[in-house]
C-alpha cells in the first residue's frame, strides 16, 4: 500500500527550493532548534524508513493506519460501563500518562463536553462536581503496560465544561483546562473558564476546585517547569482568531524539591511580551530560527467578572500592557528545559506554527521553530508531545484528513498515524513511563462514531519516536 499522504507531500515539496522552505527544524541533543535548511535541501527530504520515519502506512485494524510492525489496542470507548458503574463520557481529548506504584500506567483523560446547562448535566458523583449542570470532566484509567489491557477506570473530575487539554505536573497530577468562559448568565450554576488539578494517584473522583488565580479564559494546555514550579498556559480563542496569549503563572507556593506546593494559595499571572516590541503580532510575518527576547506583562485581574461577557477580558489586560498575540495557541509540552507550543492557525499560510520558549533569569527567549507553508505539508498542529527518543509527536487538527505526524531531530517530517475510523481529530498523545506505548485519543464523530482511546506499540527503535 502506498504511503498515505506522501504523494501530495512530495508533489508540493518538489516545487520548493532550500531558500524558500519556511519551517525546517532540527532536534539536536533532544532540543527542538530552529535552523535554516542546508544548501540544496528542501522538504523533499521527508523521513522514510531507516531515516527517522517508519515507512508506509497500512491499516492495522478498522480504526488506525500505522507503519508496518506497529499494532494497537482499543480501550476506554465512549458509552462503555466503567469500573465505578458510570458510562464512559464522550469527546475524549487531552491526556497524560503516569507511573503507578504497582507498575501499571495511569491515564488521566479529558472529556471536552460542551452541552447546554441541564439539571442532571454532570456525570459521576454530583456531590463532588464543580457544577451539577455541566457535563465536562476527566476519567482515569489503569492500564497494564505489557498487555495494554484496561484494568479499571472511573470518573475523576466532573461538573466542568469543555475540558480540552491541560498538562502533566512533576508532582504527579493532571491540570485539566476549561476552554470556555460561560457561567451564570448562560444558565450554569457556576462560572467556568478555569484549571483544575487532578491527582493521578487518586483512586476515586476528586472534589473539583477551580484554580482561579490561574486565569479565567479559553484555556487549552499547560506545561510545568520542574525547576521553578512556574506553569505555562496557552489560550485558544478559536471564536476570536488572531487574539490569543501565552501565559505563565508564578504560584505563591510553587512545586519545590518534590513537594507539590499549593496552587489554591494563588499567585501572579503574566502574558508573554516581546522585548522592545509592545503588542507584537506573532501570527504572520515571522521567520523560523529567529530568536526574540521576552518580557512578561502582569495581568491585574486574572479572574475578572467580565470574562463571561467578554472571553478576551484577560487577554486584553495583557495586550494593554504590551503583550504579544498569537493565532489559536493549543498544544503545550515541557521537555529538556523548555516549552514547546503550537499555534494552530499561525503563519503566513495560516496552516500552523510550532514555537519554543526557553526560560532564563532575564525573561527568556522565544523562537519560531516550524511554520507550515502549505496545508499539504502540515495542517493545523494541535496537541504535541516529546517522545522519549527525542522526536516530536504532532496531532493535526486540519481539514484534509486526520493524521499524527512525527518530526525528526534533523527537521524531517513524516506521517505516523492516520485516522481511518471517523472524521474527527486526534488528541491526547502521551507516552507510557517506559516509553514503549503511545496512548492517544480520537474524538466522537457524526453518525454514531464513538470517542476512543488507543494504545499503540511496535518497533520504535526503527525511527525517531
């Protein structure tokens, strides 16, 4: 079977020269680095088998097409009865994997449920729900790392709304983010637009406590610096494109030396700004490989009451202080001393950007490390994660098929998974603690297609993931 999507990729890259390729990157020493293409080199050099990629895709079952030698198992299907007696909710989204004391793997998985308010809207134990009228939250799964079979699963957070992504923490929990700012004016019992901390060690549903100081806006994902406890946040203002910020939260009681701290004690929220360039527009006209010094603009009122009526109320505070704007920030991941995050609609072609932020004592450095010049090469990067072998895993949220791409250390792109099950996006990619299994989600779709979680494994040593 021919390599899925490869023909269109090569047809386009054949029209490019080394001097016109925007977005070639390198992964050197496990660090994603912006660079210029070598003389005579272009995106024609996509990674094939034995060259960082894994070769042509073929159906590995009814849902996924994978490279030869890879296989998958389906777990956690929407509507299936979980170990606690509840139905598995719909709209599987962001997710992270954690080691368990018994050697198994704990997955904490978001459910991006965005239903109108209803008296019985929350799943799970309503007494622990944040808002009994709202249908979002998280479920937790225990998986055998050898057989990849589901051991048990249960509701771990409920009563939230549109839980899109989030991020793992060094203290062993999942920060689940609400991508919405609805509230009482919309008929809900509580205001929404917050982040919630879900311990991976919990064996039952946790009480839902909003971390209000981390801001009330269209949250997407988070990443935690384990050396400082600073938490980075992305904003996906999907209904208001070209106006999204990249934030950092400095907790009053941060994670230190293995101690989790206490995020409920508050802290300072700030938005990234480009030094000597107030109100920088980073959505268009950027140059891969060019680094920019960063400052941080304070957000005076992160939990503003205006957020329900104006979803950009927090962004506008940062913008008024000189902050920079992006076009739909989504995936976010910490690795090797820096944060990688995606701008789904960023770039001159509006097909996506991958950014890297490196913190330092002066404010840090921001670099555009990848920009897609065409939808046939990269179309809407969303969730991202780093593999234990140094490659970057990118979920596409595009309109021309649904794929998971890999990016090698020396900047070559390849397709690793295709969704042949439904028309919905991939989400929640995360590797098991031993690096042998990639877990991922497919969202619910039209025509009765159910949200599912998958475990993928195979000869990782053949490529860069």
